[in-house]
C-alpha cells in the first residue's frame, strides 16, 4: 500500500527536512519557460495576448532549445518580469547589459 508523502515527511529528521527544503528551493530557481509560466499562474493564451502572438506560437517558443535573447526578453516581460543575463567567472560575476535591447527598442 502506498504511503502518503505527509506520513513519510513526518518521519524525517529535522536535518533531512531542512535539506529537502534547500534542494526544493534550488530546483525552483531553475525552471524551463513553460514551468515558469505555470508557476506564475499564467496561461499560454494570456502570454500570447501580451506578445501579440497565438497560443500555438507561445507553446512552440516555450519548448525551443535555442532562443534569441530579444525573444526571451519579450517573453519574460510578457509575464511581468525583467530579463537579466549574468556571466560567472572565477574572479566574479558580471551582469551583461543591453543584450537583446536593439530588437526591443525597435518595437
């Protein structure tokens, strides 16, 4: 017989619960576009409306393996966010400015 997750979690040590919470928080930082949209409780139709596109176009965009930065920026903005691109080096982190902005400004 299957056990409920709540029963299994109740048997976990405080350290195990803390580790599970840490891992879950890390996983939430890395989402594919469609899961990000779903987490924001936005439909493909709503995002399509904001983009001036069709629902089918949003679906295709969410599952593409490669995007222009300008396309990604528009998608994120349609969901109410702001895109920030960072490069991590052993000597530090740099936020890259103005990527995809030329196409953004042309709209």
